[in-house]
């Protein structure tokens, strides 16, 4: 059904993640004037948000792994932690990390947090849809 995904030079999972970031950036560029953002601020806010989403997702996933398996002897090995860091992460962690970095961005660059969150709320839905397609395609490739 989705055999063409095997022939891509990049993992379909990462392809959809990259598409989600591009979608977020393009949408923010288009809607920036409605939220009183200059073009450089859009790029900086996107970088802050993506970094926050990655750290938040990985951090929340790692905390969950420590809570569930922290007492196991194999858990604290480098091999196990490298697998944890390569794994995906929960959406809730991504949202919390992104919101935290938007708060930091709004403080550093003197923007209203409510405006940043208004724009981010719209973008999160589209980016989440694309990343879920990446999860789906990863399952289709591995099946």
C-alpha cells in the first residue's frame, strides 16, 4: 500500500517532522502581521519553539522511563539511554516545552505572550497532524 516510503532517501518519520517545521514557519510568516511580529522574530520564535518541543518531548519521555525502569540494573547503561534519546516523545512534553520556550522568547524579545500563544495554537494543530502522519508512515514502513 505505502511501498514507496521504503525508497525515500530519508526516513518518512523525519520527512514529516521536517514538513511540520516548514508548515509552522510558512504559516507564521503568512500570519505574522496579525500578531505584530517582524520577519526575523518569526524565524527566532520558530527556532525557540522547535528546540523547546524537542527538549520537552525527550525530557518527559526520559522522566517516564526513569519512573518506570529506574530501578533496573540495565537501565543506566549508555546503550539504553541512547535508545531513549533516539525514541520519539509524548505530545504533551512537546507542547509544554514549546510553550516554555515561547514564554522565554516573549520575555527576551519583548512580545506579548498571549499573541505568541494565539499564533502557536493554530500552528500546533497543523504541525501535530503532520508529525502524526510521520508516526503512521513509520509504522507502515516497519510492517
